[in-house]
C-alpha cells in the first residue's frame, strides 16, 4: 500500500491531543484522477482500552482498472494514547497484476524492524518515532474533535522511505472546514524521484457529524498523474 498511498499524500498524525474515546471507523472513498474513476480506498479501525487495530484496502477500478489491476491491502496494530500512536506490527500485501510483494515490520521501543520484504538505503534503526503507512492513514481518517481539525504533523517510514505530512490553516468553505496540507519526500527516495518532485500540496475537507465531531469527507491532491480527488461514500 505504501507507494499508492504516498502518491495520494494520505499520511497524517495528531500529537499531543486530548484522549479519544473508544470507537470504530469504517470509511470508503471513491478515488478519481483527472476526473476518471480510478478505484476505491477503504479504511477500517477500532480502538479499545489503549490499543488500536486497523486495516486498509486500495483497489483500482473504473477505466483505470481496465488498464492496470492494482490492489494493496494493509493491517496495523499497536498502542494509542490520545492521538499518539505507537505501532507494534504492520503488514502489507501488494498485487500490481504483474508482481506480488509483501512487507512486514515490527516495532520495539518505537523503532521499526523490517522482518519481511525489500529494504532500502535507510537503516530502520534510525527511524524511531515514525509510524507505518496504515497507522498514518487511520489517524488521518478517523473522526476528530473540533480542536483537532487541521492539526496534523507526522513522519512515516514504509520500510524504505521516510516522508512527512503537515496540515494547517483551517477555514470554512461550503459548509465544511478546509485544510491546507503538504506531503514531502524526505529520505530514501531515488535521485530521480527527488529530482522529479519533492512536495505535493493537497486539501482536506472535514464535515461536522451528528455527534458534534468532524470527519474527512473529501481530499483533493496533486499527483504525478494529475489532480486526484477522494470522496467519501
């Protein structure tokens, strides 16, 4: 799931926020690139007694699915204290239609260890405090309190690369709250990737829920293939 979620800039984290109540998330988003249906993103998660578990599926569909059938599935679990996540395990399965791969990371004291899958130039032992892709995605898409809207700043390590997402500047727009965000490639990317582009701006839109909290309804981001839109079903 790493590469596709990175392209969509769907990485987020919330540090130092109030304690969350136990709960669950079940969100499905339609993904379109340049107005063409590209697939779906499904994010599920539960929190209970200081622990969390989450799964995600990114699957191609529509016209894009006719050209390239892609499916990424991921699962993560660990401890959560307020909005501070400390993963204990991450599993990813990728199927590009031509190649299948698996990645597994475990954590000890906040330090990731790649126990299955390819590694890159970064030493995982130097990546303490980062979160895995699925944990970051779950943190981005679960409901938040009003004071937590647009307060995102996280660094992620996917086993090969380190990246960062920041979200800020909340403002009302069309009955929702719009946030300005930026995804940034940091380390472990190829020279070609870094020369191609290092910053990907995006906007995230929250809507107020019946219980007075806020949830993500839409994301608009720039990708190497054109503007992408994710809309909650």
